[in-house]
C-alpha cells in the first residue's frame, strides 16, 4: 500500500502533530477542518453559516490538492459545539453535495480546537 501526505497551502496548516490529509492507496483521509481562512489569516466566526462555508472551502482545497472533488467524498463527520445549530449547518453543508451525498454523522461536543463552533473531517475515494 502506498501512503502519501497531502498538503494544500490554501487550507490551514496543522496546529498539532497531524497532517491535513493522508492518501492511502486510493483513499483520502482529511483531518478535521475548522473555519480558519488561510489566505487572510483570520478565523471566520461571525455566524455558523459562514463558519461552515469556510470549513467546506478548506476541505475543497485539500481535495483539490489530492486531485479530487466533493464527488469523491464518501463519509463526513461533523462536530458541533451546539447541536441546536444542526439545521443551519446542514443547509450550508448540503450546498457542497448536490446529489448522492456521503454517509455522515453529526455530534455535539463540549469544546473544539480554537473554540470554534464547527469542525468537519471526511474520507474520499478516488
């Protein structure tokens, strides 16, 4: 099995001992992404909709670096600080999966890195 580290300068650099993504064979494992805008150096936290869109842009940048798109995504994990924001996050998230959305779970957690409100990780297959 071949394994390679995927890095995009359009997505946030890891804040710990992990990679943005690892490709093993034809499967890409993307680490949890938070709403940090790598281009401006700003955390996007005005509202949960904008936060979700920034997270998805970060995922898109990593997918692109691996030669993939959202069509390749087969599984997502969504972590929310407040499950009461589920519908709002779901509406923004759905814009990236027009048809045949991936498998997914969404859970509420006590705290997320940098005190953000949403973090999403995913698995894609090429």
